[in-house]
């Protein structure tokens, strides 16, 4: 079972206490964007086998959204952090690079 630590209340929440919110750090496109940008924003998602950044909500806890970095293949969790971060914090990136030296941040 996937267990993520909520960065707000510090609880190690089981997957059943959480609600998934999809991929983190999406570039949002709205009015004024072209059709391709808006289509990609709505429908294009990464589906990596390995390191992935995701949004989760502590639904049956504090109710707040947060981000998690984890491996989709092994369920290894590299860390969780505030949903207000526009990119993963350096300590998360260090944790990933320590355990996955060959991994590179996707463009
Ligand atoms: Zn919480």
C-alpha cells in the first residue's frame, strides 16, 4: 500500500485516506492560448515508469493538497512537499538523485 506523509499535518496517510489529483507541475494554459497548448494542458500527461511528481489531497485528514515524488514502478516515495511549490524543492531532487543517479528531470 502506498503511504505518503502529509507535509502539512505530518501524518503518514495510507492511500485510502488520500485522493489522487494527477500530475503535478502542469503548465496551465487558458484564454489567449492556442488550441494545441490548451489541448495539451487538458489531455497530455506523462505516464512514466519510474520517478513521477503527483498531486494528492489528504482527503480524510486535513483536506489539503500536496505534491509527492515517487517511483511508479516500485512505489518508493522520495518525499512530499507543499502544493504551492512550482517545482520540486532541492531536498526532494537530492533524494531522487541519490537513489536514482541516472534519472534526469523531464523537460
Ligand atoms: Zn494532512
